[in-house]
């Protein structure tokens, strides 16, 4: 066997070095191609579900809870969250920057205030439903038959919504003033933070009578409806809704508001006793 000459050894080393350099250059490219290929095979990120927060008058709760469930069922990925309270309370929350997409008020007053402050998208504002104001008493009571009976000495406590923040209380005060009963009634008044609290006062017997919306009166078997306030005795009870300018997703909010204006939604509102805002004296 011939022994390697120095020149042969040097040639072998050069070849070995060249191969090493070639591999060192190719491997990063192959690794990069592999990473890119793996990334290309990754599925695209799933779209984020659209979430809409609705601040709504508490008298709308039963109808809106049903409509929200239906909308989520028919629009996969959509999420509708409700914040219920008196319309005046909700107005103040929005004015203070609460993260809300839609405001659904029980009166024009609160919506007017937000529009004047530039907080709603004005062209999305629409009247959705209307309601009636009714006089109620505990179902076990037989002492009250007309509005005038509220002045009787046997009637000790009358539940009303706080007129400044609860539209039902504002309409009640207007009605009682129109009927000449406000001075007598305000001495007996106990005020609720929203119309459902007024209903509870009467249903539990903690008040002898109260004024609430017809839709709320229908929810309790523990009260009886005595009389409907004449429509001429108070401002029209109309519920406007609008998208807020600071909505995190105006498109999603607008889509849900359109659903609330649909004929199907109006039929659902009808089952809960609401009226057509374009025909307040008649049912939808």
C-alpha cells in the first residue's frame, strides 16, 4: 500500500472542509424552508366572536332576554350581553364612559340627553316599542278601584319610580298631576330605583298601590291591574334605541339593532305586552 503524500493529504483536507462549508450553508436553508412550510400548513386564526353590550331599561328584560338568545342561536359567534337598570341610571353610566354598544331607553328624555352630548350615532336612533302605564294593587286587596281611590285615608303607601331617573316614575307623576292627585299621593309615596322594584313593593304588600308599565304588571300573579292611565295624561311611552359612538364594534351593534327592528322581533315584543310605537294605542 502506498502511503499518502503531503499533497494528497492537503487535497483531502480541502475536500472535507468544502463539504462542511456546503452543509453549513445548506442546512439553515433547509431548516428555514421547513419552518415556512409548517407555518403555511397552520390553519388561519379563527375570527373573534362579535360581542355586543346593550344597556336597556329593565322593563325590557323578559323580551330582550329571549331575543338575545335567538340572535346568538342564529348568528354563531355572536354574543349579546345585557345591562338592565332604570333608564336614567343607564344614561349616567354612559355619560361616565361605561363600555356600551347600544342604549335602549324607556323614554325619549334620556336618549335626547345622550344625543345632545354627541354620544350616540344619531342616524341609528329608532323608536322600537311603546307601552302603557297602569295602576296596580296587591291581588289580595279590594280597596282600590280607580285613581281617585289613591287619595283615600285607608291607602297608606303608594309605590312609584324615582321621577328623575325612572321613566315610569316620570310618567306616573305626569298622570297624577293631570288627574289632580299629585299633592295627595306624594305624601304617601315610596320610590323605587326602577320599575321592577316598584312592582316588588306592591307584590309583597309593602305598598298598597303602585304605577308600573303594563308589561311589568303582566309578570306577577301577586298583583292586579286596576286601571290604565289615559294616554293624554302623560308623554307617549315610547322606547328608543341607538348605537353608541364609543361602541367597540359599531357594525355588530348595528346588526343587532336592525334585528330588534325586524317584524319577527316586534312579534316577540307583542307577546310581552308591548305596543307598536307608530300606533301606541293599539297592539303590534
